[in-house]
C-alpha cells in the first residue's frame, strides 16, 4: 500500500470512530466498517495501534469481549 492509500484508510476509520451512535445506525457501510475494525483488533491483540482504538469501538458498540495476548 502506498502512503496515500494508508492515509485514506486511516481517515475512513477515524471518520467512523468519531460518529455518534445515531449516525452509525443510519449508515450501514459505516456499521460494516466498525465491525471490521473490531475484528482487526481481535485478530492481533498485540498491535498497539489497533488496541488503542478499543475505547472508541466500545463507545459505539458497548462492551466487547476482547481477545488478549496469550503468554506461553
């Protein structure tokens, strides 16, 4: 991905995460993106960048059972 593609993806994520619940309910594309962000956070619980988005996701979805890093 180029820098501009990464920046566009970041801007899209933040636009979704800054929505109100009412805005999200009215926009099915944004709802899908929010669920993708949630799944991405759960896919890599050690990624500090995506883990930092957890509070914003929980603000919109309510409590989420997050996966945690498994220490061996």
